């Protein structure tokens, strides 16, 4: 009886290890960053904000669910008070009115990023 139990446990362990991980939705995006002032370019939180915004966009449902094969954004940013304000617009012809093509983000540091998508208004 013990060999059967051991064989059953080994089979269960093997089956649980062999589970296929769910596929991750991946949408290629390209971001062209453009500072509108020297203060924005030299802002101490700029790099952390750029990384946080990029990470957010790559996971967001508007981007991952987009019908556009590859999203190409022009992102302009400047200092607003103590924060950096970013405005992203996609450069994909024919999709200018798509929600995923227009967004703004405010970043005070990498842990305080707010991104909002717009419908072109």
C-alpha cells in the first residue's frame, strides 16, 4: 500500500509542477519623452516617475486591451508646483480618438503617480 501512496503523491507533485502559467497580456509601447523646461529635465524625481509611469502603462487595461498593435506615445512633461506633470498622446494614425491615446499623469515621487486616460478632449 505504501508504494502506491508514494507513487500517487509523486504523480500529484509532478502534475502540480507542470501547470502552465497563464499568458501575460503584452502590448508593445514606445514612449518618446520630451521635457518642456530645464527644471523638468533636471527634476530629482524625473527618472523614478518615468519608470513608474512606464510600468503603469504596460499593465493598464486600456493599453493591454487596445486594438492598436503597438502604441507609440509622445510624452511631454514639465514642473507644476512640486510635481511633474506628464501628457501622453499616441502617434498612431487613425486612432487619435481612442481612450488609450490620450493620458495625463501627475507624479510627486515614484510612489505617488496618478495616471488618467482621456478620450481626446
